[in-house]
C-alpha cells in the first residue's frame, strides 16, 4: 500500500487529524501493527502561518513527532530494556515553549549550522556580514534561522518499508545576510521494522553561497535527570580546538591523551570536570570532532548507551564533523514536556556537520555550494537496547 498527501491536500486538511496507515510485511500481507502518519494542527507561528505536527509510527511502536515550524522533532518514543516506551528527546508540549525559550530543541539548522567568527566571511572576493546572535559570533543561521520558519509539507506517505515526511523551504537571496536563493528539502524516513529515523537534506542555489545544514535534537536516553552516566563512543582521532568564544583555532588536534578521547567508550561525566582549557572554554563538551570516515560516505559517528534503561543510540552521517554538546547551558530553568525540569547537563546533542567557521579556514572542508551543484547530507538515528 502507498498513500500520498499532495501539497493541496496537506493544506486543506490542516485543522483536522488525518491518518494514513499500511506498512507491509515481507510476504506482502498487512502487518497487524500498522505504520501510520497522523496529521493535525499545532498552533500558529508569529507570522500568522498555521503550524502542523505529524506523528510517524512504525510496526514496533516507535513514534516520532515532527513540526512544520522549524522542522522540529518534538518527541521520539522508543522502548527500554523492559519494553517500556519513553520519550528520549527534549522539547515542549505546546508551540509556545518553542517560540519563547528554546535552545534549538529538535530543530533543523541552517543556513549555516554552528558558529561563524564575528559574523563575517568572504566569498568570491565579497565580504558578507551576518547577525552576531551569539556575541561576538553568528550562530545557527542568525536571528531567524531555519529553526524559526514554517516549512512546507511536500509529501507525507506510508509505503513499503518506511514512513516518510518531506518538508521544503526557500531561503531568499540576502536572508540573514547569506547570498543566493537556497531551495532546501528535508526528508524524514522512519523505518517500518527498525527503530531507525533517517533525515536527508537536499539543497540547490542560484548563486554561490555557503551551506552547512544539520539537526539539533537534545537526547536523554533515561528521559530525565542528567546524562553524566551515559557512555559515549565517538569514532574520531581528532577534534577542532576552540578559542574562548568557541571559534576553531584552525588546528586539528589528536584526541589521544585528552578528555576528548572517546574511542574507548567513556561516561560523559568521567572527565568533564578536569582542569583542561578546552573543557573550560565550552563549559564541558561543546566541540567538533573530526570523524574518521570518508566525507560523503554514510558511516557510524558515535554510539551512546544509558546503563540504567539499556537504551542505545547510534548516529550515522555523511558529514566530516560531529558536534558533541553535553547540555552545559541547561540550568534547571526550563520545564519541558510532562512537567520535566531540564537540569544542568540534562541532555546531549550530536550534530553531524561541516566544521564550525569553515568559510574562514581554508584548511577545512569547503562549505561553498555553486549553482548547478546539489548539496546532500544524510543523518541517521538508530535506537536499540543493549544485550
């Protein structure tokens, strides 16, 4: 079975909850536990545009909720070692929280993920100035990045083997100071039989520009409390050290002999308090790791395990870097879904990306996109239970 919401149908059904079902087993027979997409209203954005939320559910009962506002992953529900489902993604129960006090919970990030030094870069001999919304630097696309716009539903479908939702956004020439009109498509695919969520980006431009797209979900595999006991493996021999404003120095430094060596699985809290300059600059981990796999090839970046619940999270990507953030700026003032208080270091984020401030470092992989070329970026979240 294959069902499709076209653009017209998606808009005409905004106010109502709509469900599409029907994943098939390998034999071709309908599964008794059907995959589905539920579509309903989720409020109104500041510009008056209606916001929708889509709930994707697979045969195993894994559930992912995605908003058209910011392409935000509002929740991810997966089982623990006892088969009990819990939400492992931070966020809010209503749109208001995301509008008033959200540190990019679950959002799509663009046009440039991470920081650009002092909001300046030069391209084709011309200097461009961006908003310095993370003084003194520009962060995650500026004052109104891709996390704060309403995306358009291109299609939502349940087909053999997966449940898909595609969102599109057109970033106009000059938006937030970036050159070129950028057409972006983000496609979420929840696998029918595996607890795996794939996110694929595709983008084109009509003028030379810079692009560095990523996703910014905050994870807590226990659902609450801090994540200091979560055990992390990162497949990276090097990282990019930063200055006191979290801008890379340009060096690619070996992780060996430092608190940044996660080649041997290590608890987040094991070394986070060490007297190490880079940890002091970030208030913990907030650094880009140079992953070992070939750029453009989908491969494992990192694995995180929560010993208490037995939940295991893997992140795979095609990007050359992975930003590992240990929730240092969470301070207990945010009350999220279900009334849960998000404590200091109450989550981690893993953001596949090109390196921060790449336009200002000629030795970093290029982030320039030319007309006629197509930008591709794939991120995969895999959830399982430790055996």
